[in-house]
């Protein structure tokens, strides 16, 4: 459900303004309304609250200090850093109560003591890690040409270039020798050797007199030259290889020393620095909020929203602190205000994961119905109707349980499995209703796992592959129910938001559909109803026409379009039958192929491979269709999107920030 909000206005003398802002910041429940646009438009008779020169100077100084503190924290915040939250809270309160000048002096002193060393250590760590990565990239290349490089003895008058070419093109080296002899006047030698089954290494030695034309020629020919790091380029390849190995041994030792020093520095300073960050952030938040408020010559004006459940406490705290000097008034929330009212949702724990699923589509507008419950009901229902196989469902549940146990600390996986768990459960439930266990053959056929149950005229399991028409009617019936429910919710939302046009449009479409269904039902029961059936059909035909008129009146041309789309939306639920039937037929075909293979081992392998493929499809495709039916066909009839999330003005209070 959506949390009920109260719109409030706080008025008081300007000399108490910053004290009131600090109290609201501490209380942490007020969602501030930015009055800037209303003031500029002349909607309210107040002026902008301005930041004075002293506050602006203090803000600029704090912003500079905060940037430097965050840079130090990024350098020191190593994996595994732990902070005593009680100690952080104590340090936070100590710093928060300091006068601005004393706080700036304290922060500057900490920065001066740790900034330069932290920066140096972080840079050294980064440089050594980069060099190790670079050496690791070049080491296998040099290793391949190392045996060949030892055969070459060069002097200062000669230069060498190493090449790697595919063995099948080794004959090109003869042509290369001819070209280079012409460029260097035969002051060139090429030594080559196969380094593996696919690669040949070659070292070209030539007089430095011809260095420029040789390099230009090799570049134009797009030959794969081995280019060493800049500090190794002037060394012979064998020496470069030895130097590289030496660096690969010494750098890790040096890196470990730097990491230990970084960790020690972090243990010493991280709590203090992170607390300073929180205090500076909160003080800047207070200053940043100032321009969002209004003022007159002698008073300030603050407006915003708080949850109704928190209003009494906030009002009591303001009165206890400021007495009659500051007034907190609750304002009426009109239809125009609902579009700007911030939205906060509060649902039972088992529905919370479906709030995240809903956020993919949007946040419901304040004053309307929170449809989280409908996703909780209909998403698993549609998913189960489509897949409907005990075997697949049990495998899904096993995977969900394993993921939840294996990744307890991973919020993303915990959220996803909280949604997929109910869906997989419904797959098992519908598997019993369809009589399918890795296909119908194993469910009700060969293994006879599921036996028939007779409930009056209904026989379970219901074999969907053999009763396609019945399955289609069932899918459309579910669609009719959900679309009608969506229109009912649309009417409720229209009444809540006092939207006359939406009420007429959605109420008209709902009336038309219900009247048509009743008239058609009377036609089917004509034998039982006799002549009364004709009158029923006539009356509800008139009611349907009236509904259509109201739909046009409320939505204009779009009202007529939406009326036609309602029938299209109902028919769209046939996808439940189509996708589900495809999966069931595929599973039966897999079992048939496995049985006809004539060999138990071969049959099992075929079944495992093809059932795995069908399982992957069953895990993803039904999700898309189940979400589409909810988001488009269902939500389209009532869902109105909000543009404002509830974001209260609150202090970190020393709590750890990401």
C-alpha cells in the first residue's frame, strides 16, 4: 500500500530558521517541497530564502574539504575495513557540535597529516599493479622468442626487431630478406625458428644507419612486430627477458609492503575520515536546502510532506523546542497536489521483492492503488500456468534454494529468488493440475505418477496437450477476469483522484464489457430463459451502448480506441496457452525421441540434453510473457505513474555511507 502523506507548512521568525532546519534534518522525515517555481510564478506571496555571504564562504570551504577527504578515503578504503559504529556515532556528535571555524581547523589538521602519504601510497600501489599486468602480457611473447634471441649477438651499430608470423606464411621471410637487403644495402640478417606448431619467430638485425626506412617499411607491411615496454626497448631481447623476470619477482614484494602500509594507515585513520565525511556532507545538505524555502521580511516558510504516522511526533518536537514561535500547519492535499506528492510504499515482507519488480514499470501516483499485491498474485500464477510441470518446477525450486543459501550476502540474488520462488512453486502446482512431470508421458503416462481425481464434472489432471480448445478458453477467461479487474481498479483510482474524464472512460468501458458478457450469456441460456432471454439481450445491448457513449465522452477518440483495445487485451492472454502448449509438446517430443532411441544410456543422454534446453527456455520466456500481461494488458487500465519518490531530508547521523 501507499504510505498516507500529510502536507505541512512550517512558519516561524527568521532568527530561528537555521535551528528549525537542523531539527528537521535531525528528525529525518520531511520531504522538502522546493518553493522556487511557485515563488517565481507568483503563486505564493513570499521571496526566495537566500544564502548570506558568510554561509556561502563556509559552504565553499566545506565543499573543498569534502572533496579532499573523499579522495583520501578512496585511497585508504581497502576490502575488509571495518568500523566501530558506536565509536563513529560518538565521533560524529563531537564534530557536529563544533563551531564552523573549529571544525574547519580540525578537518584541515587531519588532512594535512594523512593526505600526502595516502596519495603517495595509492599511486605506488596503482603503478606497481599496472606494471605487473604489463609484464604478464609481455612475458609469454618474450618467452617464445627467447631461444632465438640468444643466437643473436648485436653491437651498438646494429638494431634488432622481433617478428611473429604464422608458420604457413614462413616463406614470406625470403621475400622480406630481399626487400630489406635493398633498403639496407645488404646490411641485414634474418634468423628464424618455429616456436610452436602454428607460429614462427624471426629476428631481423640491421644497421642503425637504416633504422628509419626499415621501421617505415615494416610498418607499411603490417607485420606483427613485438614492441616492448618503453624501459625495455633499448635492451637486447635476452636481456629484456631477464630484466622482466627479475621485476616479476621484486615487484610483488614491494607491492605487499605498500599494501601493508596502506592497511595500517587505513586502520588508524578511516574511522576519523569517514566521520568527517558524514559531518561535512550533512552540513552541506542543510546549506543546499536553504534556497528551496521561502521568506518574508520577518518570517521563514517551509513546506513539504511527512508520513501521517510521523506528523504528531514532528509537531511535538517542534513545539517542545520552539514553543509558540514556530507553527506547524497541516494543509489539504488537493487533486493538483497529488501529482507532486511524494510516494512511499509499505507492504508485508513477502511482497517487498515485488515492489522492485513493479519499479521496472514505474511508481504509482499518490492517491491511487498500489498494485504490488497484483504482481504478487498474477506473476507467479501466469508463470505457473505457462510452464506447468512438476519436474521443471522442482528443479527451479532446488536452484532457488541453492542460490539463497550460497549467496546469502548478495542482495540482488536474494531479491531475484524471492520473486522466482513463488513462481516455481506455482509451476509445481499447475504441474499436478496438468499431470506433467518432465512431460505428460512421465506424469500421467508411462510412470503413472499422477492419478485422476474426479471433482463432480471436473476431472484432474487436465491434459492441456489433448484439450487445446479448453486450455485456450481457460487462458482467455483468465484474461477477461484480469482486464475487468483492471477496469474496476481504474474506476476506483478515478474516484480517489477525482478525475471525471477517467471515471467516465473506464467506467464506460467496464459497463460495455459487462453488458456484452451478460447479453451473450443470456443468448447461450435462451433455451432455459425462454422469451426473457430476448428482453435481457435487448436491455443489456442498450446498457452496452450507453457504456460506449460514456467511454467516448470521457476519453474522446482515445475512449473508442481503448474500448477496442480492451477486447484485444483479452485475446492477448491466448499467449498463455500458446507458449505453455509449445513447452509441453516439446517435453513430450523429447520423451518420445528418448524412448525410440532403443538404448537406455543414449535415451537418458538425449532426454537430459533436450530437457535442459527446454528448461532454459521455460525459465526465461514465461517471465517475459507474464510481465507483459501484467504491465501492458492489466496495468494499462488503471496505473498512473508518479514522478516523485519520497526522499526525506535527513542526516547520516554517522551511519556508514556507500
